[in-house]
């Protein structure tokens, strides 16, 4: 049994295709520092800049909003604990000076800010008659750091868990964030590398196969359905034609773990990965870079900033070009990417961002080797003239938000994606050179339009704060694939002599069009009462999938509906320490009942998933850090299983229980660390004729672990900063089949980087993946094995203006 959609897996096998922590003295004295450190040249109490700053602070509790404000404005705030207890704010959006922004944030709260000689502010009750006696309490000090939601190593907020801007500590689910700084430090080249150091995420399932971003979350394959971009789906509706994300074009990557259907619709139970595109910036930025390595030549640029003096118009333009290979003969990884973006903010309450990009990829197909045969990884067993996986992709979309005041906000996010695929491959060489190899090709075109409209209302009923979200989203996928299947003459795998394109014979295999329309209506309520946060969510989905087979004149038409729920409860012991529990559901419809050579008997039902989870999150006061731990129990039912050689029924059930630990911290702008460990106990709970009940699902390890640390040695008058980093990723033993007869050993891979700041603008970085060039099997099935990427070393020279 497998977790992935049957049609996808069958085709892939066939073709290989809030309160602050206090130290009480006499029950009244309290002190807190919320940001770790500034650079040696910047004092924590420096006067705030009069230049406009960009704020995006949601309505809600005033204490959390002040923390958010201080982090952006880099000012000291002092106030009585009792003064802000239970107070709320309407939020702050737009560009303001530090003083103007603080006054607007406090508007209507009955609190005013008194400037201090050190550049900070003391909060005190605003004058109002008649004044009553008040008890003066010792103050709490809040110091902001230079970090923003998209800067630094450790993120504080995310929208992926609730579709609202919510502190990660407040979300009743496990969320991990990979920031731009972390991606740059590690020298990330693709989405799999970006999330490789995240707890409960397994990547590189097929090793050097870079056709797709393969990943599992909590044991479930999310390659097909679990990729999102800017909160909108980027799933694979058919077999092979799929959109990709270029990592240089990303601001950050959010990983939401567990069942997500109550917010995002159809998906497997494991979770999702949301890639956030680079947006126009409030401050001017400009960088150019070049990356060089063995068989790798790359260059790129990223510029942005305000267009007009008022800052109403902002832009960003990102681009990169790459001519490279994967370190093997007859491979290539050529890319072209250009992404313009424009933001218009006519006032502080309205923002419209237009996003577009165009990308080309000329890459290679999967590299498999016969099982139990030890060959040099430089051996190429396909056909050089029939070996490519080329895509052209265009994306156009918008992100719109308007705040009406009085707590009302509307959002509309949309994107159109077009993908062209040209795919050709010869695979399946064996030790017997007289046995034909398999030839395979795909000509694919895919069009997707997706939109998500939301209404949010923030209010307060006495001591209860409410954040209500309602929305509907719609996705229309239309994919055509003409798939040919045939043969090529066998070759001697030890001394290959290629036979050429003319020797390949191809016949029609599947010529089909998959049309899928998915409509979802959802609602969510976040209620805060003192230290308690209750999160409730419901969603109704309706999915229609039609598969039209042009070669046979037949079609499959399936309609699936599902009502999914979510309930989560968070208790905040302090502002930075929270425990939570949640229950959530998922659903995953089948593409078509006859798409993979089987007939699925009976009425098609969505594959249903449930999750129970409990966890703890800790963000220590005075540090830029986040530590999380969670336990979970996921199950998926209605999984198709074979009951005969030609028929499947939806009688399968799989489950994964586990534990995950993760810690990320940045200390004094010197030491950054990302630590993760996960335990997965996966089991086939119900099976068909295969008799694999009780076995571990294929490709699901028991153990995963990773650690990355980098340390900066500050420069002096003649020497710049030197940053050195190293990491290790471990994936435990897996099975290549549901019968647990094909075992694949675990492996550990080491990475490293070193960066030297030549001056404030120029840096030189050396990055290496698989540092010790370990040869390891990423996965195997009964016929073939897929090996991991070899060592790759890159040198990057970067100039930032």
C-alpha cells in the first residue's frame, strides 16, 4: 500500500516516470527583553529613525501588538503591566515614522506614549476626566530588534496555520519556517534543500531525480498535493505536468504539519509546504551575484524599493540564469527565471500587489540503476539523444487587501499558471544486454486558475477577543498529456554503447485530458480569553474531476464532496510558552477510477484523514529562538487496494503516529542553529489481497534527524566578518515495498558553508552539499535503485548595494 494517489504512483512506477514571562519581586516587579541583540555598531537604545517604516500589525491584543511594533521600530517601551492588561488595538498598516506609528497603534486605547531622552517611550494613561486613583506598578521594558517577519533566522509570525497573521506560538498546530537568511546561508538550490532541515519532513525520496520536489510530511507523500505558493495550490492534477518554484525567487518557506483540509481543501493528511514569493520592499534594495562550480555557472539579480517619494508605489524585479549539470554525464540543470512585482498602496488600509514570473528549465530525467548491482554513478544507462525534462512556466497573479476599519478586512489572492512539458526518457537497463529497455515520452500542457477570497472581522466582547474568518476558494485545472510508451534496444550496463534516437520505437500509451474544478467554502473562529485561545474551523468542498481519454473515446467523471473540521485549543502559560491540542481532518479525492490499469470498484469516495495532536512551543524571553515539541496520530481511510489482478476497492487504511522536536535560535547575531528530530511509527492498518496489514508503508522511515549550526566571527578594522556553518541530515532505514521485502539502509549526509564579508557590500561564500561525497541509496523498489546527489561545491560572489 502507498500513501500517494494510485494513478500518480502507478504512472511513476511504470515510467519511473498574551502574557509576558515575569520574574516577580513582591508580586509587582517585572522585566522582559524581547529581542536578543543588535550589531555591535547599533545600541539598543538608539533614537528611532524619523524615516517612514513599514508596519503590518493586525488588530488584536495590545501586548502582542506592542511586541510586534518594537521589533520593527527598534525602540524601548516601558509600561505598567496593569495598564495594558486586556487592552486591544485596531492594528497598524502602512508606512509611518516610529512615533506616528506608535500613536496610531495606541489610538482608542486610552493610553498615550511619552517620549524619553534615550529615544524610547513610556506608556501612560491618556488624560481623561475625572481621574481616579491608580496603583503604580513597576514597569515592563520591551526592546525591539531589527528583525522583521521576512528577515533574520527565526520567524515569529505566519499566516499558513490560520490564513491570518498569527504568532507561531498561538497556533494550535506545528509550523516551521525557513527564512531567506537560512536559505542563503545554506546555499539552497531547490525547494527540497530548503526544507531538508525541518522536523517531520523527508526529502530526496528519489535521490538525484530533480523533475519534481519530492517530500513527505509526517510519513505521507505530499509531492502531488502539498505544494502551495503564496497560500494558493500548486498541486499536480494529472501525472507529470507540474509547476515548480525557483528558490531564489522566494522570501521564505512555511511548513504546516498535519491535516489541513479545513482551511486549504483537498490534500493528504501530512501537511503542506507554502512558498512565499519575494514582494516589493519599502526600502531600496539591490544585489547581484554569480555562482560558479564544477559544471555550474549561474548569475542573478534582485532589485526593489519605492517608486515614488510617498511610497505608494513599490516594485521588485528578480532574475537568475543558470547553465549547469548534476555532476554526472549527460545531465543538465539549465534555468532562466524572471519575476517582476508591483505594489500599489493608495492609503494605509489598501494594498494591491501584482506578481508575475516566467521560468524555463532544461533538466534531466530520473537516474535509476538495476537493484543489487554496484555501478559507478557516472554510468549512464539511457539514451543521450532521448533524455530530457524541459518545462516552460508562466505565472500571473495578485494579492489584494483592504481594511475598512472597525475590524473588517477583505482579501483576494489569485494566480494563473501555464506549464508546457517536453519529457523523453529511456530507462530499465538490466544486467542482460539482450533485454529491451523502456522508452517513454510526454507532451504536456497545463493551465490552472486559482483564487481565494476572504473576509475577516476582529472584535472584542468584554474580555473575549474574536478573530472571525470566512472565505471561498476556487481552482480550475485543465491538463492535457499525450504519453507514448515503447522500447529501445538493450545495452551492456558495464560498457554501454548507445543505440541512438532512430532505434527507439514508441506507441500511444495514454492520451488524456484531466479537468478538475475544486470549490471550497470555509470559516474559522479564533477566540482569546485570558491565556486561552480556541481555534475552530469548518470547510465544505466540492470537487469535480473529469478524465477524457482521446485514444479510446471514453471518460471518467467523478464528483466528490467533503465536510472537514478542525478544533484547536492553546493555553499560554506566559507570552512565550504555550501548550496546545488539536483535532483536524483531511480529504483526498481520486483522479479517476480507471487511470492506472485498475478499475476501482464501487462508488468513488474521497480518502479521508484524521489527526490528533498535542504539543508545546517555547519562545524564551530575550532571545530570538523558538523550540517546539509535538506528538501526533494520523490515519487515512478509503485508500484503494487490490482485491484482484484488475480491480481495486477502497478498503485500505494507513496510520502514522509520531513525535517531533525542533529548535531554532539566533544568539547575538553570532550563532544560528536549526535542530530537528522526528520519530514516525507508520503501519498499514487494513489491506486488500496483498496481506500487508501490520507492515510499515513504503518509503516511511522510523527516524529522521538534522542539525545545522553557523557561527560568525566578527571582523575588525582590517578584516571582515567570517561565517562558518555545517550541518548533517539523517534519514533512517526504509522499505521499498509494502511487503517490507526490499530494505534500504539509512544514510547521513553532511553539508557545509563558509562566507567572508570582504566589505559591507561584497561577500564571498563557499557552499557544499554531500560534503564527503557519500554514495548512498535514496530509495529502491524490486527492480531499481535511486542514488542521492553527489558532492556539489559552489562559490558565490555577491554584491549588495
